[in-house]
């Protein structure tokens, strides 16, 4: 892909070329953050790594970007461990209220 050697891709992604080979063979799973690093090294949208050229490409890139944020995967795992229903809804409501509390308050002229 892109005429780049495995070594050049590995260097750009911060892993060994052996690790790139394992990803290509499917021997190792690729994390969302690593997918984002590989896509950046290839100067390509993440969706292209899946062979997709549809309108879902933007959504895949957005999810990869969100999951690469510090703490995002930990938060998602904690959410997934909650029982379905009110506990999950309460967590989402709490996070939204935090977001609202962090917004700057405008001048009251």
C-alpha cells in the first residue's frame, strides 16, 4: 500500500517491522490508536485500511480519533461493564452534565 516498505511504515508508526507483518497476517489485533497511527503514517483515512470508500469513512475516522484520546478506551470499557439500562443512561447523563459545567459562562450584559 502506498509503495512504502514495512520498515518505513513501522518506523513511522513506532513499532517493529515484525509487528507490521503480524498485523498484515492477522496474527495480532490492531488497536484503534495503532490504526490511527498507521493511517497517519500512510497519509490515508482509517476507513481506507478497511477497503471502504463509502460515506461511513468519516464515521470510522471519527471513532478512531475519539478512541485515541487519553482515557477514552478506559471510559468505554467501564461503560460496557455496566448493566444495560438505567446505569448506562445515568453515566451518559453525568458525562453530559460535566461537559455543560465545563463550558465557559458568557458575560451577562
